[in-house]
């Protein structure tokens, strides 16, 4: 029999049961290749099962046994189906296990007394019996295909309604037999790699002989996916650079005056990064750069330097902040610096159309070149008009995907792009999410900043903390008190917020206390932030709405309530609001008797101020989804890959992709072209393919 091409549609294949086709389609499985790329979610070693448990556990167990009897009960509205599973090999002394399903009447049709089952789930103790509720299970039938399902390392694929796991496993097995596997491109260039190519990778990943082989196969497939991602990102990076682009060297004259007037010395990092950016902008190719720096590392000034260079070169420059508060803050900050030099600054947001310099007519005669514009991100997508836009700075934006950036840089004036993020991101993620950007790092904190001391305290210590806080307020300091907010129960939180606020106001009287939360409208919120910034409010009780980047140097205390409910990176961000002035600052993390890993998590913050170390810890604790929030949507699909576990592969893939692009920048070599086309047409890379 001749082998079929991987793109063969399942619809025409006689061995695909027609009644399974809708379920396959729902999983997006239309072709043989889709079937082969539907990788196991986990594996069960069905040569050697766990012992029937006699204690509950959070780790699932995998058991094999005989259904001794089943029963069906109704308890009011609840329908309960139970199957009693016995360990045939353990003798009379072993106690049976109860499998239990609530309100899933169809299960009853699937399991009969005398059946042999493989089950997977967490054992619980219920009324002195060991029970697994809603286990995953498979009825083992001794038909011709038994060896596919039993007495081996068995893959478990995500199946779904209308498609039992064993049927799916048989289909995948069949597709391995009939597909021309050699026709599925393996992207990773073997000649550049240490690890030899596994010939049998598809079989090995679905039906491994042992877990060593399985992991080897997984890594190889991940290499292909990661290499594909890096190849496209690298290709795009090169294309963006080449595409349009203008020399914007500036004159340095305005910046020199700004720098002379600064009340402090630039940090070494700031100088180095400013130089990198300046050189980039002066080149005829376009700049596409990520500036990563911890909160308070002084990114704004780096942005200003770049904007001034654009202005000096006769181009507009725009800084986009994620919120109104931050746009206002940047605007005021820039005006303070630029008004004396007669450089026009304009604030543009969607709520207030334009607020130009009131005194601009004073300078009208001696200003040349277009203005510096400060706005919110919304502007970029509302089709706002810009004239000769030479530089776009996107501030504090770790939530932009590759796609959104592509949209931004398609403009004909080919602006240079500088993305600034205050969320330190682990390297692997940076290389994926921002793989098309050059990267600058601001490593050191400006001198003259007070130390930030972080302490983890039980909530019982509150009275002592209140005393401490009152003392600091009397000495003229300001404080943030932050408590968590869960979106699903906004109403509840509002109530909690209000009572928290009343509590603190009473505790801290006569100090002035403000309450800031998500339900407060933008105008009131602005007003409150202004009151805090200008010292009319001493304490801000707030949800996490106190944005990244809010700068009040006199605020030296932050109390985070129920700290266990926050992510590490989030708390690190919050903590960046203090320690901005010369005074020593205190961050107090309150918890309610946390122990073990929960306490260790908080102690990470006690032990380090290094945002990258914290981000790594956070990634390990919570995975990339939580860490990145919506940025996750900007991540390409990673197949079997895992950013943390496979960080080494991503780094190697990047190196090799750049090497390939170095040799063949346009990917014209037929093999490279084929790779590129494959990655771009493959659904795996849909996030990368625009632009
Ligand atoms: P971030 O990197 O979080 O955006 P900012 O740019 O807002 O930080 O800077 C925080 C504060 O530090 C600002 O008040 C800014 O004026 C000040 N600053 C920036 N650079 C220096 C420096 N080199 N020395 C002292 N203070 C600085
Ligand atoms: Mg900032």
C-alpha cells in the first residue's frame, strides 16, 4: 500500500468512522497531519499500576481493577452513579475503591459489573471509604487492539464528547501506519545541531517504548516548533529593519541642555541604553527595540532622550501610556523639563482631544519642528492623525502581542519603535514574545534612592504596624495600602474596599485617607491621584489600580493585605511605587498564617529586589499564562513545548535561526523557503504570520 500525504483529509478515509467525524472536526482535526500533531496530554504506564490507595492524596493515581458491582442512587436532585472497583491481584484483605459520578447518567451506560477498568484521579476519603470522584477511565476490552491500550506506556490524548480516548488512540495509531511521515517537514537544521535526529519521532511521541524515548521525541518536535518561531521572528525583525526607515540622527543640542539641567547624574545603564537607541535612530534602517527596566530604573528619561532626538531631526515623536493617569504624569513631567527650552509638548487622549501648551504662543516664534506628543495607547488604534511620525514609544506595555506591534509599524512614515516594559520578563519569554525586537536592559537603580526593606508579617501584628505607620505619617511620609481584588466578585470587593477604608481611616485619624478602586470614574481617580501626589492625601487605600509607573517619591510605605492572593510579579510591580525618594522605604506583606510554599512565595520578595529573579520564580510557580495575563494571546502556540522546561531549546533555536538568517537573510534557498512557507501556513504560527 502506498503511503498517503500528510495533508490527506480524514473525510475520505474508510477507517475513520463517520460518527466520529463531527467530534474530530470540533478538535480542529481535519487531516492526517492534524491527527499526528494532536499530541498526548499525558502517558500512563499500564505495565505497572499504582496500589489501591488507603489514604487520600492530591497526586492522582492510576489503577487497574475489576468492577465488582455498580449502583445508581438519587439524593433529591442529585443522581449518583457508583462503580466498586477491586484489585484482583491484592487478595481478600485489600479494600475496594468507590468510583463516583454525580449527575452524569450516561456513564451508567458505559460501565457494567465484570468490566475491567483503568482509572485515573485523586483518591479522597468519604465516610471512611476511599473514593475517586469523576475519574478519567477506560474500559479495557480484550479485542484485537488490546496491545495498543494495555500493558504498555499508553498515551492519553484530549478527546472530548463523541470521541472516546481509546477510539482516538486507535485513529492516531492508524494514521501512523498510513501517512508518509517523511513528508512532514522537520525544520531543525540537523547539520547545526549536536543531537542526532530521531528517525521515528512521530511513533515515539505517541507510542513510546519507554519514557526516555518519549522525552527525546518530545524535545525533537519542540525543537522544530521553536526553530520555526525563531526563524519567522528573525526574518520579520530583519524585514522591519529594512522596510522604509529614515536617518534620525538629531543634533544633540536640545538634549545637551536638558541633560545639563537635570538635578542628578544619569546611571551607567541609562547612558549605555541612550547610546544604543541614539545609534539605532541615526541609522537608515528602522529601530524596533524593547527597553526592559525594573520599576524606577528611569526609563522615562531614556524615552525623552529618544523623543528629543526625533524632534531635533525634524520629526514628531509620540509617547503612548496605557492609562490616563500615566499619560498625565508623563505630560506634566515633560513640560516641566521642556517648557524652559521652548519645546512644544502636546497631550492627546481620547477623552480630552488635545491640550497643548497654554504658553506655547510665547515660544511660537522660536520653536521649530513638530511637537512631542503624549497620549494613551488607545490613540494608536483610533486612527489618530500624526504628521511625520518619526518615533513611537510604547510605555509599560507588556501586553502588546507581536501582531499589535505589526499593526503599529505599518505606517508609511516608518517610525522608529521603542517598547518599554517594567515587568521584567524571563529571557525565554522575551525571546518569544519580543523575539522580533532588539533588546536594551536598564540594570541599575538610580543613585540616591532609599533602600526598600520588605517584610512578611502575620496579620496579628497589625497593631504594631499601625503604630509604625502613624509614626511615619507624623514624620510627613505617605503610604499605600493595597488589598486584592477578584474580578468575579466586584460588588463584594467594593464592599470590602469600603469597609477597609473606614477601618484605616479610623485607625490613622487625623491623617487624610483616600480610597481608590476600579469603580471610581477616571476624573475622580485623576483628582485623587493628584491630591496624593501633591500631599493633600497622606494615605491611599487602593486596589491594584494604582498603576505601574505612578511616581510619588514621598510615599515610603506600602502595606499589601492578603499578600498571598497576589502574584509575585504583581507585588513586585506594586512595590515599585515606593523607594522612589531618598528615604528608606518599607513594604509590608500581610498574610493570614501562611505556611509552607505559600510562605516561601512571599519570602521571595523579602529576599530580593531583582525583578528578573522574581519573574523567574513567578514563572516557576504559576506558569506563563498567569505571569503574562493577556500577553499570552501574543504568544505563538508552542506545541509540546514549555517555555520554562524548554528554555534551553528556545535559546538554541534562536541562535541557529539567526545563523541561518545570517547566511540567507531573505530565506531564498529552496530549503529555507520551504521552511518559511511551512511555518507561515501552519496553524501553529498564526500569531506570527501577520505583517
Ligand atoms: P520607570 O523606569 O519606572 O519608568 P521613571 O522613569 O518614572 O522610572 O523614573 C523614576 C524617578 O526616577 C523619576 O522621578 C525620575 O525623575 C528619577 N530618575 C530617573 N533617572 C534618574 C537618575 N539617573 N538619578 C536619579 N533619579 C532619576
Ligand atoms: Mg515609567
